[in-house]
C-alpha cells in the first residue's frame, strides 16, 4: 500500500483548506448554538418530542465541531495528515483551556464520539454541557488564532469569518447575561455579507 506523503500541502492547498473546511467548522459550531436556543420560538411547544430530538442532534453537532477545532488549535502531531493551527501561524501558542473548554476536551471522546465506559461514571448533575460557555470561549480561541494568522491567508472568506465570529461571541454573551431562551435574529445581527449568510441556508422555519 502506498504510504502517505510526510510533507505538508503547499500554501495554495492550505489556503483552500482554511477558506473551506476551517471556515465551515467555525461557522457550524457558532450557528448550531443559535439554532438550538431558537428551537422554542419555532416549535411553539407543540412537539416536545421533536424539540428533544432536535436539541440532542444539535448538541451532538456542536460538540463534534468543537472537538475538531480543539484538535486543530491544540494538537501538533501528524501535520502531514491533519490540519493544525501552527501550519498557518508559525508562532501560534494556543490559550490555556478554560474550565468550559477543558470539559469539552475531557468528555467529548468518551461521551460523544466513542462508546466509552466512562459514560457510566458521569453523575446526573454533571451530564449537562455548558455549551454557551464553551461557545464563548471557542470564539475567543478562534479570534486569538485569526489575529496571528499569517498575512498571506487574510483572504476575504477569512476576514468575513472573523467579523462573524466576533458578532456571535457578542450574541452568546448577551444570552448568558439575560438568560433568555431565544437569541436575536442571527441574520440581522451579523449582516448579509458573512460566510454564514451566503451559504444559501434559509432562516430557521423557512420553507
């Protein structure tokens, strides 16, 4: 069997990866929180079973993308196989993990991506995921990374992502401060010229 190359993709390929796959991961992480917190608005309480299903699916989606981004930001091994932040910012030093990010890091593999026995050890009062806190802190890590990103990668999709990420973090702080169950309209807050607004996805509830 042919061995995979041990060299990194060239700069053009890395740029393509950043603009498509990295941007996608950040967008999905952030947007999923907004969709989860907006479920009550669009369900109207008529289908609690559907609300529960969509909430669980959204949480899994959020945690999966969070895991992917943690690996991108914090791991440095096997750079020829996996995208790493230090391939885009040679002086990159990831921030110290906050309590919320540590919870994501410590639990996600055993409880979400693998059928780990540790699931049996989680106490009932510890089963919840502080996903708003995680989202706030992941937005901060993303902003820290984008600040030190090599200038050659400061393309329009990346600049738009940075603006969108900042607005999402403000939105998450607002939700945490007011403890509201519904966010403001995401598309009104982040504007029409961001990567998320240009995906062709309609607003929740649109046919």
